[in-house]
C-alpha cells in the first residue's frame, strides 16, 4: 500500500515532461527538468516549439565535436535557426573552412600568454571599483562591481576609448532581452533581419570612425589588428577584411567577452554566499580560487544552450533526426550529468574536473576562455581580500532573460561586519 502511494505520488509530482527554454520559471531553475531529460528522454523532441535536445554529457560533447552534422551557419539560438544560412559575418555563426580562416586571425590575441599579461591591469580595475565600497554597507555585486569589469577589459582590448562600460552594458542588455510570452519565431526573424551588422547602435556607432583612425594610425588594439589583417582566401590568395567582417568581429568579441563573464561573477558571488563552508576553504587557501572558478562554470554555465541546424539525417538513441531539424546541445545539463560528474548537484570548490563544457568544445570552443578564467580568478581574489564573508538578499536577486546567456542582473551584497 505504502509503496503504491509513493509510486503514485512520484508519478503525479513528475507530471508531463515538457522543456520550454523560453519559460522564465524553468530558466530560474532548469536543473530538475534537465535531469528528467537526461534520464527519461536523452533525445528530447519538443514538437510545439520544433526542436530536439541532447542533455547527457557524452551526447553533448559528441554533438559539439561533429560540426558537419550540427552546423552553426544557420544560427545558434533556436528561434533564429532556419533552413537558410543566417548570413551573419561573425565566426561563431560560420562553419569550417570560412570559420577556420577567421578564427586564425584573432586567436593570436587570446593565447594564455598574451592574456596573462593583463593580470596587473585587471587587478587595478577590480581595486578601483571595490575600494570605495569598503565600509559602505550593502551594494550590488553586479551593478557596482562584477558588471563593470568584463566590459572595461574587453572594450580596452578591442580599442574603444575608456569610460563606456556602463553605456555598453545597457545597450547589450536591452538588445538581448527576451520578453516572456513573445513568439520566439518573431524574435528569431527580427534577429535575422538585423543581419547586416552595419545597423549600428549605442557605442557601436563609433566603429566606422575608429576603423578610419586605426587604418591611418594603428595602435596596440584589436581594431588596428583587424583593419590591417590579411586573410587567406579560399583560392589561396590573401585579402583584407571587409568592413562588415570587422564590425562583426568587434560586435562578437565585445558582447561575448562581457555578458558571459558578468554572469560567471554573479554566480560565484551567489554560490559562495550559499555555501559558506566552500568560501572558508578559499579564505584558508586562495590557491583554490582558480578551481572555484571552474566549479562555478560547471555548476552554473553562463551560456547553457548551444543551438545547431542539423545538416544531415542522424540517428540518436534509436530515432532518426531528419536533416533540417533544430538541435539544442544543452551543455549546462551535460555539466550536471551524474554519468560524468559524481554528485553533480553539489558545489565543491575542490572538485577535480577533467573537462566541463561551459566554454563549449571543438570548432567553436570559446576563444576567450583564458581571459574569462583570469577575470574570474582576479575578481574573486580581490573580493575575498576586502570582504571575506557576505550575505546575499535572495528575495531581491534579479535575473537577465535572454536566449543566449543565463544569470543575474542584480545581486544585493551585504558584507559581514
Ligand atoms: C565565463 C565566460 C564565458 C563563457 C561561459 C563563454 C562561453 C562560450 C561558449 C559556450 C562558446 C561556444 C559557442 C558555440 O559552440 O556555438 C563560446 C564561443 C566564443 N566565445 Fe566565449 N565565453 C565566455 C567568455 C568569453 C570571452 C571573455 C570572450 C572574449 C574574447 C569570448 C569570446 C567568444 C568567441 C569569439 C566565441 C566564438 C568562437 C568561435 O566561433 O570559434 N567568450 N563562448
């Protein structure tokens, strides 16, 4: 009797398995539904919204590695993907060999050695932001601190004048916002319409001028490198980049290089408050902070879903997914897969992580991984130095709603006195 009741209760609680990536409620805590996908529907099909999803670690990894079946050139967010190539001049939405040529051009700027040279400057930026907050009582960890570090760093690397971090964040946050209840297909169509990249807004209106200036008077920044770069073209000849390609690069690097890192820092601030025992480990041994960044990325991936267009029929878990389908590779679910990580729902700064998928994998593996890791380590180190213990006002925490990044916009932070 008891066991039948328990069974009935479990079934009732479990309910229909339905995953809607646009649902704010699910987005706030997607882990229970992702666990059910991994256990009950490792190849999930949402007929209403028209997409498939892979959620287990091994499947997501294999999907990320197979760029011939799961292509990026038709768009990388589900609502944007269609049977036509997106035609957006950003390498994240290109496939080899075009992607390979463009990636080669900028990868030199992001090698671990080049990035390591930025540590002193990033430490200064963190100190300038945090010092005035010491003794000031409650502040917002994102608005007053974490939200300003990544845009300050990436905009300087790209070549924008200083002082634009707040304006830039406002432009990007509003352009990425997804209003619940809106038809995702309409949003996807709008984003594809915006494909020209020359439709500039916010700080990007400065780009044509900056490009002109750097053509005449190059500096040590990415805009200078891009306007003077020679690209190996398909026929073996070389050519300079078009204005559209340069603008695409600048927009991609500025946006990808700031939004995600802000979310990583927000997650770290919140999870360390929720797990004071783990924070004590970092205070006792700051050498663990780099690993805490990895664990935070595994535990709460800032970019949790990688969308792909299926370029050929593929059989997965006994079902043929036809060419032309949309596929969601749920890398954040993969990083909580108990088939790969023991006790995956525990946040443990000492965890040994062989490979998490928060930066994707394979062809499009995040080019800014070393920079994100450095910013994460330095920002947390400087926080812990000044504020060894803190609490978060959980009721007042707010989230961003987009179809690409996931995380917080507001994290009220009260230092312990
Ligand atoms: C915690 C921070 C970050 C996370 C979680 C993150 C995550 C990701 C993921 C998942 C991808 C793969 C996308 C795909 O497979 O379609 C990616 C690609 C990319 N990321 Fe990041 N990223 C972060 C920081 C950065 C930074 C700091 C930069 C600045 C340069 C950056 C620039 C890029 C670019 C340009 C790509 C496209 C690479 C390609 O297509 O070859 N990201 N990132």
